[in-house]
């Protein structure tokens, strides 16, 4: 037993004698220059418009057959809304639909049709503002009847679209976003 203990002590001692200098040398060796920490670049978080606007989807878009019938149907439906606040909400709904359509057209590389659709969205948000103003002037505007979450989501989607949309569409996107902002700040605080 003493022999085994003696041999183990010798082996342990020798290994310490051999390993300790290697460890000490490694600690004293100059290290290479520190690697620079990369500057984080802003990442674009893709927006899933299906989740953002569910159950709204683009459906037929500018250039599709029967798109004009879709617009006529929406106009006729608007004739049967009599409350000013609800008319404003309906125009927000239509403007939201137009932004979704423009997203689809941008993804399909149909910039001219997307531009026309953005003009329609701008018009819808202008009408929503006008209905809110008229109802407010009469003292019967009810902000609770207007889905302002759609306007926030439109702004989010537009910010996302500006990243990959052709640069000539940025002005149209900014106009629509501005009108959504104006409606939110003036009538939907």
C-alpha cells in the first residue's frame, strides 16, 4: 500500500512540475489584439400583415378583373352608413384595405398599380378625417366607434413597406402614413 501511495505521489509531483511551467508560460504570452465588437446594424423585423390585420386581406387588387366591381360594392355599402363616426370608421377600413392591396402589389413588383392604390388609401383616410371633423363639429363624434388599432397597424405596415418598396413609392407611403397620423392625433387620442 505504501508503495502504491509513493508511486502516486511521485506521478502527481512530476505532473505538477511539468504542467505548472506550461500554464505559467501560457499566461504570460502576449495575446493577440482584441477583436473589435461589431456595431449592431438595425434589423428590419418583417411585418406579417395577415396577423396584423386579420381577418382583412388584400383580395382583388388594381389591375385584376372585377376590381372595379369591388370598389362599386364598397361605395354602395358606404351609402347605408348614416352615423358620422361609423362613416369615419368605414373609411379607415377601406383605407386599410387599400394599404393591404398596395403591399400585395409591391410584393408582385407592380409599382404603378401600387401607386394608384396608395392614392385611393390617401383619399379614404382624408374622407375619414372629414367625417370625423363633421361629426365633431356637430358634437356627436364618438371616437369609440372608430378602430384606431387599424391606423396604428397601418403605420407599422407602411414603415415596413418603405424598406423594400421602390423609392418612387415612398412619397405615397409617407402621405398615407401622415393622414393616418393626423386622424389619430386630431380625433383619436
